[in-house]
């Protein structure tokens, strides 16, 4: 986390259609919807109960280095996360790990690819020469396709949380010059 914190927060990142920025109070309802969605959480252990989320989600969703809200036309449609040493995945030790969650209404429009590419571009500029990893259930076909599109290559499969997982690495991007 410290490495990400050194370059955090960046100015909002604009793409052709999206803005990546830090969470704000206006994102609370979308964060709750994201975490309570059965579709979004189908490969992440299941949705959290809505009443629990209403009770426990702060007025301004948590801000932390590497957490981008993805905004389309002024509304949050998802999140992209870059974390270092979260501890949940031994294979990722010391590397930045990419994660993403998008509301079902944003699926299929290429928003996840656009947002992840922008976040990875920021990471490459802030941390040149560092690899990025990700893990996803092999059953999550959309996620494995997105990983490949972003340049990740599967290096191993393993069992965790009662399902087969894919671990993939995106080679470090070295600065040109």
C-alpha cells in the first residue's frame, strides 16, 4: 500500500467515456448496490445483505490508495482497485493486484476494459517496471476474457474458496525513452 500511497491520489483520469476518481458521498447508493448485487458477487462469495450494507456503509465510501470510482455521465458504474500486499493471495506478494466490480447495467459496453486500461496506465506511469497480477474464478468467463484483453497471461490455476481460480500476470511496462 505504501507504494501506491506515494502517488495517491491522482487527479481524476478521463477516458473517452469515463472518469476515474476517488469515492465521494454521492457514490454511497451505488456502492451499496454493487456490494448487494447477486450478479456482481456471483464469483466473490455472494452478495452482502442490503440491510447490513445500509447500516455499515459510511456516508462517504472509504477512500484508499488504488481505489478508483468509475463514473459514466456523472454516475458511478463501478470500481477499479489496485492493491499491494493485501495478504489474501500469497502468489501476489509484493505485486500490485488488479480488481474490478461493475454494476450489471454497465456490463457488455466495454466500460470495464476502458476503465482498467486507464487505471493500469496510471499505475505504469506512477510505478514503471512493476508487474500487475490478478486472480479470478475460471468460471467467470467475462473476467478471464477481460484479463486477456488487458495483457494478462495465466500462470497457474489453484483451488480456493471452493472453486478453481486463475492467477494471471501482466508483465511490467518499462518506460520508453
